[in-house]
């Protein structure tokens, strides 16, 4: 199957709090219909979950965060997820909502639950999950990013390929010249820090993609503003982007 991560930077207007970019989701959905094989979609929090995580000083490390903060972050992600589900359904994609609590316990995936995901996908539905605030135990919570979910699932499901859809063309060797690295070998990627992203931003995506490729999965970074590139990557056609070869 194929794992597809829709970054918060493309499905929301990240510089404007609580602002979704539904036209982008619908255009991406049109390309997902061309996949021709089972897929799972995972999306980030963008100006929803990330916005409130910053406001309440919540992070990926387990801690005793504000109970109100936990409630507000979780509610915002449910809100964004509903918008994404509706946009997918309206575009002819049949989403199956799969919150991370359905297959993650504490900070670990539950293999027996994860194994159900391909079966759902083969039944003609598209499982959809998302980054969220999670119960860790002993009164502690933590932020589980969509990027980390991608890594968790890739290790267990061994997908044919994984696609990270962002708001840039791929991974750059130089942020000023925007020189694209078409395949990650020995060249060091340049990473820009984003103030509102509490889950690691592009640096986290690169780490997860590197780890996933080492287990045999081809990983692509593509620009969601050019949705056709998603279909091209899935179908083995030439496209603009970055490849982490499995």
C-alpha cells in the first residue's frame, strides 16, 4: 500500500490561526483517485493543532500539561480532521476516519490494530489519521506528530512507497537559492526552523523519511501546490521533488 502525509503547511493557511485550505485538499483528493492501489492518508495540524500547542506550551515529550490545553488541542484536531474528511468525500475519495488512539497505546503502535489498516484500505476505503495529543499514562500527555505516525506505520506495514506532501518542492541543499536535492545520497539537506511547529518541522520529516528508506520504502517529498506531482510519484512518472530511495 501507499502512505501519504498531508502536511499542515498545505492543508491549512499556517500563518493564519484556525484557517483551513480546503481547495488544496480537494485538488489533492483528485490525484489520490488516480493511485490505483490501497492508500492511507495522515495529516498534520497546521494552524489548528500547532497553533494551540504553542499557546499552551505543549510538546512531543510526555509531561503534565494543562488539562484545558489538552482538551483544546484535541478538539481542534478533530475539527480539522472533519474538514479534511468532508473534502475528501466531496471529491469522490471514500475516507475512513482512524484516530491515532485506534492503533497507538502510550507512545507505541499496537501491531494487531495496525494490521487491520491494509484490510480496511483493500475494502475500498481510505484510512485517514492525523497528528494529535495523546495520553501517555501517569497523568502525562504528549503531542504525536503525523510525521512520527508515518514512521511508526512504515516499520510495521512495509508500504511500497510513502509520500510527504508539503508546501515546497522537496528538500533543498541551499534555502536561499532553493536548489533542489532530487535524490538524497550524501548531500546534506538545509533545514529552516519554523517558529509555530512544535513537532520538528522539516527536520523531523527528513529524519522519518531517512529511517523509512533504510527499511526498504521509497519516500518522496512533493509540493502539494502542484498536486499532479503526487500522482506522478505514485505511478513512477518523472516529477519534481526529492526521493529517499529505499
